[in-house]
């Protein structure tokens, strides 16, 4: 007689799971059928449940239960439980036995949950130390690449290593290289991805974000000669604001400036970028920025009039004192530029529609401001307009050759006085 050993023994038969039927003589109701279906689904879904362990062995460990519709274990004990419940009730559900069927199914669930397969993804302490070392190395390499990229941008476009401080009450006109990072295949929209730092072009009084001040700031730099810019207004939710966008003159980026990666999903290195000119507000805190190369001074020229003649060449505005009302009045030959109006409002001047003038309560400070704005010296004489722009350093101020030269100088002096007052000078 041949002995049956463990090697020759046939595998245990897999229990057969049949399809449940409703008893036609005593059919279960809709609510009863729903209770049964929910319980049966909980039983059969145990094929898709598993336990996953992560963390470090002997250190911080985590254990979680997962359900995956794509990972089917085909657990024999789940099949046996399903077959046992079905055979006990003849694979038939009726109004009379549905409660017992649901109770039998629920009694099988605790044991099946306790025997779920375990996916052990824990790391050994040695493997964890190696992983941390590799992460630290990658972080250091990324930071070093970022420093090289920053140094490359500063060497190519900055006026030097020192930053310029913009005080509250003023806005910075800045230039930044941007590229279109959008990807239509993944529905990713990012047409204004900045690369490199923002560079300061000019400082203007806080006020309207109009096109003229941006173009005046750009005109101060020969670097932008020949680069066409389009005015864009996107003052709405998720918009980019008011800005000038270059439509030509793209900067070809070296690998050092482009960096080692690109942000959108398709990847790929950035090879070129275009300039965008926009405003940057200071709000309540001073802001420091690197000045653009060839930085000519603090304020951008803001002409009061588009045309000038001999009668207006020495005087930008007319100053008079209204002794009856105790005020000082300023009258312009025509409507000033927006920057002039912003400057007047920032210093507390108000517009009189009745008298067609700007006025303020008389004081030495108001009188000095009005004389500087009108181009009048301390003896009440008009100052001769400069014929050549004054040379300026990174922290200095330059005068304009147009009738607004006195205004530009007044802006710069007011800015410097403001900074000195904040520093306690």
C-alpha cells in the first residue's frame, strides 16, 4: 500500500462560491436586499484589503490598513467564509432568513480582518541612515546650484552686490525674466514663470499703476533699447496685474542661468526667457532689491507736460500764497502727469475745483515743497533748467533735461529726507 506524503497529497479543493438567489415564494424587500448586499460586499472586499507597515525597524513605525481595487489577494479564507455562509442558507435569500444571513456574514468579518496580509515596507536602521545621507547630499547640491544660478544672474544683470532699500509709501519698478511654463497636455497654465531675481529699475511714489511710469523707467536704460514691450492689464482674480511684456529681445540662457530643472510636468531645461516690467509695493515694511545694471538713481523722470516752450522752460508750476485763507496754492499750465498728482496727494495737497489749483495750509514745509516742485530757489527766482543730466551713482540722484527736472529733484530730495528721518538722522 502506497503511503500518501505531504509531497504527493493533493491540494485542498477551493470552495465554490455561487450566485445568490431571491426566494420567489418569500422575496426579501428592497431595504432587506440592500442590507444583504452591503454585508456581502464587505465580506468579498476582504480580498482587496491588506496591512502596510512603514518606517524604521526598531524606530518610528507606522501601520495602516488599505483597500485597493487593483490588488486582489484571492485569499482562501475569504473564499471559504463566503462559501460557508452560502451553503448554510442554500444560496437563497428570503424575507424570513435575510436577518440571519446578514448576521452570519458580519460574524466572519473580525477574523478575516485580523488575518489580512501584511506588506512590510520598513527600512533597516542602516538603510535609513543611507537614505538620509543621500537626501542631505541632494539638498546640498540643489542649494549649491541655486547659489551659482543667483550669482550668475547678479553678474549678468545687477549693478553690484549692494541692495537698494525702498521705504513704505513708494513703489518699485522691477524687471524679471519670465518664460511660459504652461503645458496643454496636462491642462497646466503658468505663462509667467519667473526665473532669477527681480531687479530694481526705479522708485516711484505709491499710487496708480499706469503704463507711463513703467515706460519711463525702461527708457532710463540703454540695455532695453530695441526691445519692444506691450502693455498688459490683468487686474482681476488670478490675473497678473499691470505690466509690460517683452515681445522680442529674448535672453538666451546659459545652463548655469537656466538651472538644472523645469517646474511643469513635461520637464525640459529652460533655454530662453523674456523681460517683464511690473510694480512691486512696499506696504508697511521696507523692501530691499538688487538694482539693475547701469542704475541711474532713485526716481524715474515724470514729465509734467508733453510739450514745453520758452515761457514754461524755467517754471513747472506757479506758487502763490492765499493770506486770506492761510494757504499756499499751486497752479500748473496744464494737467500734470499722474506721478506729479500722486506726489501732491502724498504730501497732503488737495485740489480746489473752484479755484482750479492745488492748495495746502501754509507752513515752511509746504512752502519749501511747492518751491522745489515749481523750480524756484530760496530767493524766489526761477532756477535755470539743467542742460545736461547730472552724473549719478548707485545711491545718487540725476536731474532731467526737460521741465520736470525740478520735479525729479524734488522727488529724490523728499525720498532721501524720508529715509534719513526713518533712520533717526
